[in-house]
């Protein structure tokens, strides 16, 4: 069953949304409905990891990351003294 919903938005946001909906060949109401369905799903959306990211994951050990961050922070401190 459909029901009405009134929203208050900035005028430029509304115009951009209308243009986007025209380009998508969908009504603005349907786009908003789809968006609200997406963000309120009970199952969290799992992010897709690309093959390259999966391949690179774990190459740098956590202790080295911390050391690199510390070294970079020291470099920036020295640079902007």
C-alpha cells in the first residue's frame, strides 16, 4: 500500500534529484523508495573487494604500518617547523 510523505529539502537538491530521475527513467518517488529500502535493510551490505585489493591485503604487517605512520609524522613535524 502506498502512502504520501512530505519532505523539506533545499531547492537545488530537488532540481538535481529531478534531473537525475529523468536520466534514470524512474520517478523521483521510486528512487527515494529504493534508497530508503537499501539503507534500512536488516542485513548489512557487504562491500565488494576487488581482486587487486585482495591480492595486496596482508602484505604490510601492522607493526610496520605503525612505524611508517610514526616516521611520516616525524617527517612532517620536521618539514613544517
